[in-house]
C-alpha cells in the first residue's frame, strides 16, 4: 500500500471516529457501494475532507458520505455547475444510509490534476515558477466566471457572502479614481 493510500485510509478512519461511527458502519458503507455498483472498482480518494468520506467508483463517479450536520446544499452545487460548467461536478443526493445515518451524494469526477499533485510534481525550479504562474492566471479566470455568470442572489448567503456587495460598492467609491472602473467591472 502506498503512503498516499495509507494516509487516505487513516483519514477515513478518523472521520468515522469523529462521527462516532463504528468500523462496522464503515464496512456497511463499502457494502452499500458494492451493491449499488456491482463489478466496479472502488477506491478511496487520496485526499479526504474533514467532514466526509469520498470514494471513487470506476473512472467517472465520486460518492461522498456525510453526516446530516454537513449536508450539501444542492441549490449551491447546482448553481456551481451552472456557473462553472464541466469544472464543477453534477451532484445528486442518492440516499441516507440506514445504519449510520450518513447522507450519500453522487458526483461526476472532474478531470485534471489536483493542486496537491501539482505541487508534488513541481520540483524543477524554473519550470515550477511557470506552472504556478499559469495556475494563478487560470484560477483568476475561473473565479471571474462566478462574478459574471452566477445567480447567487437566489442563495442564502453567510456573513461574508452578504457583505461582498457593500464592500465592492465601498471600493468603487473610496479607491483612487484610476482604480474605480476596474472595481466597478
């Protein structure tokens, strides 16, 4: 077993402990996947989140198990898909696991290389700078899509989300004149 696989499994074990679930609950989740996708390969994602267990099924599917307190807002995931297209997964609620109570979501697997893997591959000094420059440029373009293509007004926003518009309006008014047009845009 590779170091990355060991880390993923340890992270999954920690998730089940934090969620006050048993090893049997964890095994039941894998059994659920095998029944839902017979004959498909099943592997834990190498990078696990704190509040979920993420598993790859075959080449194109991601399943995520989450406690109800960390449920996904499907309006937000749908808006992300609308804004970012193929760069955000189509996400759907599948079921609530009867034993553990974990909510199960299915997502499309997004192609490309993860930031974690990119960082690990950037070991050549000159090349890593150009890769990171391109990453920053591409990420800025990606983020700008949300400003121009979202219907975020229909979502319930948190404290930061509710304060963005007033802060941008303040920038438009308070920045030096030469920057105001950029802030308005």
